[in-house]
C-alpha cells in the first residue's frame, strides 16, 4: 500500500476579485446560440431583449440598476441613465465586458467585442458589433455596469494558471493608467 503522503500534488487555487461585468458577460456568453430563452416578464418572444439583460445582471448578483429590480423586470438604457451610468456613442467611453449595448430598439450585453442578446426569432445570439449593427442599426450608447454598481466585484476561484493570467492583466491595466 502507498502511504498517500505526497502521492498527488494538489493544484492550488486562489480567490480573485473580478469586475461584476466580467461575470455578466460570461453568463451571457454561456447561453447557447439559438436558445429560445424566455424571461418571466412577458411571454412575447419579440420583446425579450431587455428581459434577457435584466436576467443576466440578476444572475451575476446585481440586484438593481438605476432603481430597477433586475430579478423581475427589464433593463435597458433608461435604467442606466437613472444610475448616471450611460454613455452616448462618441463621448470617448470604451465599453467593458458586461456593459449594456443600446441600439434604437434593441439591447444586448457587451462581451469581448461582441454583443450577446436575445433576438426575436433567432433566439440568443452572439454577434460581432458590425453584424449587430447590420441587424439593429447603429449603436446609440453603452450602459456602464462598473459605474451603475459602484465598481462591484465578485470573487472567483482560479487555479495557478488563472492567477498568473489575472496578475498579468492587472499589470497591463496598471501600465495603461
């Protein structure tokens, strides 16, 4: 028999703080393409986009934006405007993962240069910004999750590799500032 001592090297994990928007974009992107997602606000598939954003934010742990409850309502540009966290296109704001992307009659969630949204017939779809603007017209603005939540972070557990990636990203962010 083996003594078991040192038989397996247990990989170390670390708890890191990440912006809640990162979690929101991960949740949004985890929905399979074409999923006919339906929220609990309405059963009309043609108006699920802002219910989808509210649900993603609620799953990420954001209870309200601009005083609007995320668990049983819709979240669009008006909630971010009420939270003083809305940016018109052209004001220099660079969208971050998890931010609301606002079109004339559609909203989605920003994820690494793409928009994840619940479209009327296509279901949940991840589109490049160019593709999304082909469907919905020009982006009108962005809702900043960081500003709306006061810089809320969530704890995520990562392994050694994840910790190294996080440390490198933090160094890069500090260098940019």
